[in-house]
């Protein structure tokens, strides 16, 4: 299958998962994750209808940015504070904020560019040592600190990555937990201009249909669109 055919297939599966859960397919944002794939392949996905792409590494954004057709870029991988300045004017959302220190740096760089950067707080669903993200217990405090101290950052919701699993259904409990936390988050009385929890980013190639069934608004799909990664 070509990239355009795989993209269409993923979009169809996402739409069907949305309908199964009584939701409007248009409310699900499909981010094509382009890690290790060249600009030419990304452009194929854009031609097929992709409007949003996600990169894990700042360096890959910088390498491909000029050669990729107009599209919305998302930084979905772990972001070091010293790399923020390199991508602050290139991405529409940073999905992986897990500390006040990182939020401060994003705020500083966004302010310098006269923009407000949309961010998601990353939750480490199973508190795995090999993954970044904060615990559910620390979420409210971090949101309170960011909204109080960073006026060029807007918290738009949550991102979570469940533990690796053999079956998509194994991820469902983690998605349910994140969805419950997201629902609770919506009730918090924080400054509306800095806190607008509308996005729940969860679900990848192996489990995005389950994630949508459990309330995801953003899915991040790579290999099901582009095929296996070309690790370098």
C-alpha cells in the first residue's frame, strides 16, 4: 500500500471508532507521526489529506521544516529546555510538558516571539522509569503553577502514553484513567486565557481505535501511515 492509501485507511478506522463511541469523526485530530521519515514521504501524507504532523525530536523538525509543504507541526517527544528556542516559532503545540522549568522556558521563548504556545501536560500513566511525564497526583499543582507564572503558555489538555502492550485492549484501562483525569481537569477554576483543557492526546498505531473509544481527541499515528521506521 502507498502512504496515501494507508493514510486513508487509518482515517477510515478513526472515523469508525468515533462513530462507535457516539462522537463526531471531525472532532478527532489525526497527527501523522513522521519520525525518521523524509520530507518527500511527509509531503505524500499531506497530499493525502494530512493537516497535522508530529515529530519526536527537535533536530528532525529543523532538518525537514523547509522541505515540507505547509502543515501544522506538533512536538510530541521529550523536549529539553535548551532546545525550546529552536522550535518555538515552528510548532503549533508541544505535547510533552512535564515540569514547571520547561513551561517557564516555553513561556520565555514564546513571549520573545509575541505568541502564546499551546501545550499539553504529559502524564506517565504507569509511572514507568523509562518514560517522562508526571503522576496524576501532581497534575493539578503543576497546572496551578504554570497558569500563575506563565502568561505566554496555554494549557490545552493532557497527553498520555500507556505501557507497551501485546493487545490494544491492554491499553484501555490507562486510557480510561486519563479520560477521567481529563474530565476532572475541566472542572478546575483556573485562568481561562491560560487554561483551556479541550484536547486529550492518546493513542498510537497499535491502539488508536481503543483510545478514541475512550475519549481521545488527538491520535498520533506513525507506522500505520508510513510503514516501519528507518532507524538511523
